[in-house]
């Protein structure tokens, strides 16, 4: 007669191992949050995310100031410094329009709040639509590509919105850097939230009113 002890023990071991992997993933996410630093322009507008090392160099050279620091210290071989979590550049950095980020489906959907810009639906299959169709000279730029549900995309086809009595809920524009920060970070640290929330309303230019 076979013993059930071995299979039961295997299941218990697998369960414990699974819990350990889950905890390790949570810990890894937490550590990544500690190793990332939110960089703000002198105007407090979020710019990007950098490493703790890069942030410390900027602060040490007087190019940035620490607005938020973690409780744990940042130690070197000779000194101890605040562990930067949010820094602000001392001098305003102008970000030219030419430095806009490349379009991606995920970023476009996020910019438009994951809803169709024509009918406002958030259900069903979402697609991308060129307001001015490519066959009529439309470019794949932020100002011409929008989120559309499949029925609206099919209805519009190779025409302009006004030619089929359709209307954009808002003109499409390039998203603010805060959108890319939210997409890039696995988890937004609590200390970053106030600085990102202030600019969140401008990061979804084509959201419904």
C-alpha cells in the first residue's frame, strides 16, 4: 500500500516554496523602489527617474536638492548622507519638443485613459486610429494618433472624423513625462505620489471632460 505522506509533503514544500517566491518578488519590487529616485525640474514638474548613485552625484555637486529622503542613510567609506528619494534640480532644464518620446500602444492607451476618444467607451477591444489617415498623408505622431474602439475605427475607416459625423472628445497632444514615469515604475512609491498627482491631470490630454 502506497503511503500518502510523500505526496502531501511535496505539496507542502511546493506551497512554502511558492510563498517564498512571492515574498521575494515583493521584496525585489520594494528594493527597486528604494534604488530609484524621482527627478523634478526646478519648476517641480516630474522629469524622469534615475539611480540613487546618479541622484547623489547631482546633489553632491550642488545641481539638485533633496526634497524627500528615506529613513535609511546612504553610507560611503568615509561619510553618511541622506538617501535621496525625490530630488529637484536647482536650475530649470528646458525639454525641447524635438525630444518627445517614441509612440507606443501602451503609452497612447494610457494617455487617453484607456477609452475611445470618439465615443468614450472603455469596454471592448481598443485599437489605434490615425485622425488624418496615413493614406491621406497622416503621420504617426502624438498629435495624429488616438485610441479608438473597434466599431468607431471601422466606422471612420479611411476618412476624417467630420466626414462621418464623428468628433474627437479633445485634441490629441504629446503626454507629459509623468505618464512615462508611471508606466516605467512597477510600483509608485508613496513619497512620489504628491509630486506626480499634481501633474496627472495634464498627462491625459484626450481624456473625457
